[in-house]
C-alpha cells in the first residue's frame, strides 16, 4: 500500500482536489490567514516567525509542567539516534516571548504587537477538530499591563472572525487572578478534593499534588462528575483586589465598545502561564468542550523564561476549527482565481511562441500556456478547466501576422490581438 500521512495530520491541497472533504483547501486556509493579517496589521501588528521546534525547557517552563500538553502531548525531537532535548512546539506564545527577549525587541515601540500563523504539535486523541499537527493564528502584545490592551486584544479576535463572516461565536471571559489568588484557590481546591482523591482519575490524583486547578480542566467524565457534585466555587470568587479591578476595567472597555461576551467564572485554560484576564471563543458547531480559540494575559512568562519582567497578553485560534465553523455556517470561501489567459499553440512548432506570449504577460497577470499543441476545441476546454477568463490560439495565420486569436470564455467574443498589444487588451477589455 502506498504510504499514508501520519494520523492527526492533514494535507493542504489545491482547489478541485478530489479529497478536499477530509483534507484542507489551501486557498481556504490562505483566506483565513490573509483575513487575520489584514485585521491584525491594521491594528499595528508585525509578523514574526519562530522555529517549529524549541528547547524542551522552554515549553516545560512556559506552558507548565503540570499541563496535559507537557505531561502527555509532547512530540520530542530525536536526531541521529540522540534525543536533542528539543520538542515540536505545542503553541506559539512561549517561542515568541523567547524571541522577544533573545532579540532585544524591547527596543521597539511598546507595547509591541506581533502576529504569526503556523503549525503546532500536540499528541492528542484524534477526532474532528482535534489534530496532532494543527495550525494557529496567534496574536501577542508584549510590554503593557494596561486593561485597555486586554480589551483591544479581545476586540481584535472577535473582529477577525467577524471579518471571516462567522456569526455563531461567543466570547467566554474570565480571570484567573494573580499568582497569590491562585495559591489561595489551589489551597481551597486541595482541601475540597482530597477527601475524594480515591475516586479521581490517576491524572487528577497527580494534579491534586502538583496543581489542583488543573483538575477542573480534566477531560475525564468521572472527574467532571465529581466537580459537579462538589459544587466547586469558581476562580472568579477568589480574585484579589487588583485582579478584580483589572477585570472590571476590561469589562468596562468591552461594554463601552459593544463587544458581546459572557462572563464564565469557571474558565481555567489549559496552559500555566496565564494571569488575570483569560477567555475563550466558542462556536455552536465546534462543541462545548473545544474552543475556536483562546487567550489570556501572561505577565509572569518573560521572567519565567529568564528575561526581564515584562507583561504580555495574546490569543490564538485554530485554523482547522475556523474552517469547520465556516463550513457549518455555509460561508462560501473564495477559491483562488484562475489565470487571466490560457494560450495554446495549434501546431507543435508554435508552442515556443505560445510560451513566449505567456511569459511576456507574467509581470502583470497570471498567464498559462499549453506545453503541447492542441486542437481549438481542446484548447478552449483546457482554458475553462483551469478557470481562465480568456483562451488564445496561435496557428500559422497568427504566427505570420504576429497576432493571437483571443476568445473571452464568458461572452464567447473573439478578437485578433497583436502580441505586443496583448497585455493592454487583457487589462482594458471587459
Ligand atoms: P490554546 O487554547 O491551547 O491556547 O489553543 C488555542 C486554539 O488552538 C484552540 O482554541 C483551538 O482552536 C486550537 N487548538 C488547540 N489544540 C488543537 C488541536 N489538537 N487540534 C486542533 N486545534 C487545536 C494557546 O495555544 C495559547 N498559546 C494562546 C495564547 C496566545 N495565549 C496567549 N497568547
């Protein structure tokens, strides 16, 4: 059997490919990244790209040793038989903050807005919308602790999905407080869960000692049953004065701008670097357990990675999940445009001439040619198959007069156009 791609990955394929239903349309994917780019760059964000593998320690310290991502889902990198101490990145934030510190980006105007998109890797149980290689659009703002930055980040995330045409989205907003608030909350959770430890899943028994808050994030139905039964008080009840004031300020900005959100007191997020504002973007068709995107503030992360104390906030959404949501809402994604013109030779000796005509147009438009000579009917069909606006033929008459027989495939109108006037004809006609 021919070799297959690894489980939990997808190929990105051109329009018209037969297996697009199980794979990704590369033009739909690009539509999402370009829409994000337009919205984010209008807000002043610059593009950044970091390696897709990083030191394990960056991820362990950044994302957190008690998270499922670090404990169970890391793809480790081996080379020449040795473990290189590297992992495929499970997310983008830790790498971007590392790059910020390592490259002295503090010298750029603050707060610095950065965005990226690219593949992320988590060895998860594969299901619809849950992949092992997935792709995120990621936005980060580094260098400000102002609640205005939080509100703007949330606004931007909503703006990207609005610009994509999605309507069934909902922002679930919470706060996970400052580290001292979390300590208090963890102490409360430890006391609450310890008498029930025997019934918890093995993972959650472990969480109880390492980071009890992670129990709330458990994917086990038994754990979730116990959580419901114990009537666990939410993190939001444990916010200290400063974190509570910050949260109120973020909400006030969102209210003033008319951004719809729902306060979700139980939001915990699956990564350890968060502080204060945390939120998720949900969609009716993705299911309650999986978010379209999520984000939050991570003021302690830069220091955790060995850099100067620098506040930051950001979000990421999963491009594959966005594509599922777009399809569920029946939103037509523009496919990539075909060539303006397809040029075919009627005899083998004119193929180089057809090629030359196409090459001369490429400074200003997409132009293709036939590598073999064709009969007129076949040439027109080929032009149509490629989505061309025009198809042009070169036979002995055209070669003799230095012209092409150009047909508009939509209207059927035909014209003899001189080779040197072709570019102008194609840009001014219609
Ligand atoms: P996250 O919530 O782990 O946050 O992931 C963000 C989004 O990536 C999810 O909401 C989901 O759409 C997508 N995603 C995550 N795992 C998978 C998967 N296995 N398959 C498909 N899609 C997936 C972060 O990664 C943070 N770095 C976000 C952030 C940026 N926070 C601050 N700045």
